[in-house]
């Protein structure tokens, strides 16, 4: 990841004949200064792009629990030398990685697998930064020029 503010977390996994067990977050181990206040889960199907959304106050700890995602992060800090630069990685249910996104960074993803389960923990002060408090960057904005591995994704109205 080109942004030093964005952290990739590789989780320890215990595997035996029954399957896997791993910890997504523990306050004594991962970013103890953050006060996570709620979790969200989305399920999506192949060729769906969700995002690119963000806000100026929340931290998000993001994991793909099932499936495979082309995950994109965009720096939306106007004063940053990386303003509107982007980076990507593959998040999937097998790598057991999470990514910690700070405020003023947008994130979005394309579902590469037949279906996916996307989990994120939110840390913020005050009220939840819902749609009216978020920014949306267009998935195919030529000023950002993200190299998506799709030309005709499934999008909601907000992301078109």
C-alpha cells in the first residue's frame, strides 16, 4: 500500500480439521487508541462495485470474510501530496487480512467472486457519519483513473 497512513493487518489463524479460527480485532493488540462503536456487514454478488465512499472523522477496519474483492483506497485529503492517488489490493476470505483506513480516505471494492461477505468496524466520535456526511468519488472518475478489472459494473444510483 503506497499510503503509510493505511495499515494492512495480517491475522494469526488457527487451523485444524474443523476449519479456521482467527481474531479480527482486539483492543490490546490493534490500534488501542481507537474506540470502535459499531460494525457493518454487506453481502454482494459478482461484478458489483460498492463505493468509493469516506468521511472526515471515521476509522474503518475492513475485512473480507468470504469471497474475493478488488479493494481500492483513494486519498481524499486536499492538502496531501497524494491527493486523489489510489492503490489497490485483493482482499479475500482466505488470506485473513484486514485493512485499517483513516479519516479522509475513500474506499470501494469490486466483487470478483460469485458472492462476498464484507465486514467493517467503525470508530468515530459523535453521530454516525451517514450518507449526508460522507463523500463519494465516482468509480470511473478520470481525475483518479482507477484501473478496475471491469468496464461495466453493477452500481447503485449513488455510485454512478
